[in-house]
C-alpha cells in the first residue's frame, strides 16, 4: 500500500506541475521519477543507474524514429505535399461526400503530420467545401479533427505510438497493421456522430473579404506526395511478415535485405529521403540548421526529451520492484488490456497531451506486462494500441488541439465540448472495444 501511495503521489506531483504550474513535461517527469525513487527507498546508486539506463535505453531505440518521422512530416507540410494528398483524396471520394472526404483527409495526413498542423492546413478547404457543397461547417470541421485524432494516437510514425512501441518493445510493423485497422474502424461511429449530431450545430464559416494572392510555388505530384508515407509503412509491414517463425517469404539474401530496409529506422530514413524530393528545387539551405531540417529537429527535440524522461520514470518503477508487488496484489484481478487504456485515458483527460499520456502510461505498464498477461509478442502490440486508445480522450480545454479546433472554426467552448470532446470519447471507447474483440481471436 505504501508503494502504491508513493506512485500515486509521484504521478500527482507530475500532473500538478504540468497542468497547474505549466512546467514542461520533461522536467516534471524527470524530477517526478527521482522523487519516486527517493521516497520508495531506492539507493542513490540505483537511482542514478535508473536515470542512465532509462534515458539512454529508450532514446537509443526510438529517438531517431521520432526525429525521422517529424522530418518526413515537415517536408510534406512545407512543400504543399500534404495539401496535394488532401485534394487527391477529395477527387477519389467526391465533393458530394464532403464529410467523409474531410475525415479521411484528416486521417491520412495525421499519420506523418502533427494533428494541429493537419487541422490548420485543412481548415481553409473545410470552409470552402462546406459552402460549395452546402454542408454544415461544424460537420466538416469536426470530421477533420476526429480523422486526425484517430491516426495520431494509433498509427506510427506519429511520435506517441513510436515512443510507446519502443518502451513496451512491441513490433512496429504489427502496430502499423493493426493500428490502421483499429483506427479506421473508429471512424465509422465518429462519422455517424458528426452526420447526425454535429451537423445540427449552427456555425457559419467566416471567409476573408479580400482574395489573397495564390501561392505561386510548384506543388509536388500526388504520386510523389504519397511515396514518403506509403514506402516506409509498407517496408516495415513487409519486414514484420518476413520475421514470422513460419518464414512465409522464405529465407536467403533477399529476406536479409528486406529485414534491413524494413527495420523502422532505415524505413523512415528512406521515407525522409523521399520527402527531400518534394521541393521543386532542393536548396541545400533547406537541409541546414536554419532550414526545414533544423525546424524539424526543433519540433522533435521536446518529444524526444519527454520520451527519455518517461523512460527514466519507467526504469525507476522497474528497479523499485513494483512488478513483484503488483504481481502479488493483482494475482486475482483480470485487468488485462484495460489497465493501459484506463491509465492513458486518465492522464490524457487530466493533462491534455496524448503523447505525454502514452509515454507515461507505457513507462508504468512496462514492468507489469507479465502480470497483466500482455508480455507475448502479439499482446505487446495490443497493449500499445490500448494505450493509444486511452490517449485519444478526452480532448478538452487543457489540450492545445481543442483550442486549435475551436478558435480556427469559431466554435464556442460549449459547442467544442459537445462536438470535438464528445467525439474523442466515442472514438476512444470504440477503439478499446475493437481492440478487446480482436484479442479474443488472435
């Protein structure tokens, strides 16, 4: 009981520091981890070892993945490749199905690009299509937001799922495969929620009175824009299939090559290099410290540091013997896949960041996988997805994405809670139910 209270106290300190005092999550997690180590009676040598092993171990495996994923997304965004993808999806689905098109555009773009950026890019398209198609603007707005939310928490190479996969040592290829399935299923009830409920919210798009001169830059082709996303995903999934014990793709030099280029870091490096082909002219300044590459590193750095601090917290919990303690106290409980979901759900709702919620949850759950029956290769994958499902909801006033959605669209806070916040709850519950049902058959 004392150890449990110590953990809860450390988590409370972390949440209060982030939410109330607006302290950076890296410092809050890092200091909280050390505080937990001291209060739990760990030796100073073991605390220092936990810091070194936790931070270095996690960043050694996933720091580069986060960085490469952000680089890929930055070049897609800066070159207009993301908009090209959106327009192509619209042409496939048709402007008559504007709500579905907006949701799928948000879903696809948020795989390589941060959710906030996806919404900002799509909002002008959402406005114009709602007017042309005579579709309620609230519906197109929330469709984009929920589409972006689904893939942001469940499909790598978004930083949250990558970090969680690294901490729980889960197969990234299988996370992509099942993450795409689970996240796409969550769009179904979300679409009907938008169509039947959100569409009734009165909201008029405010268009600029003066036509802004159109950007004269040359956008990449749709084929070029899709390549940096699809190639890494396909390579990682292919390598995961090749690693099956039954060797479905055979053996030999070819498989060795597939396993190498399909390893997450090489696959994402290939994706990053493919994104370098998107600018009409690749000026070397774009790859400088002050160019797009430098900007991507600045964006990725906080996420990488937060992930490292989460690794320290997890290693501190592990070295304190929490696994044995929980094993004895939870021997008759059957939390299974629902524990990571509930922890992530609580953390997301309390402090707002999906990435912080996922990293913190993964750090807590990692020493408990065996106790929860989640330590097999397959169940580690679903533990990651359950964590992502919990980190979807509830997006409200403490979430920067909530403010991006409401302020850019003109939704009031009450309308935002009725539409976006409630939508994330529906999506989160759909995801965990879907994950649980899949685990019954795999």
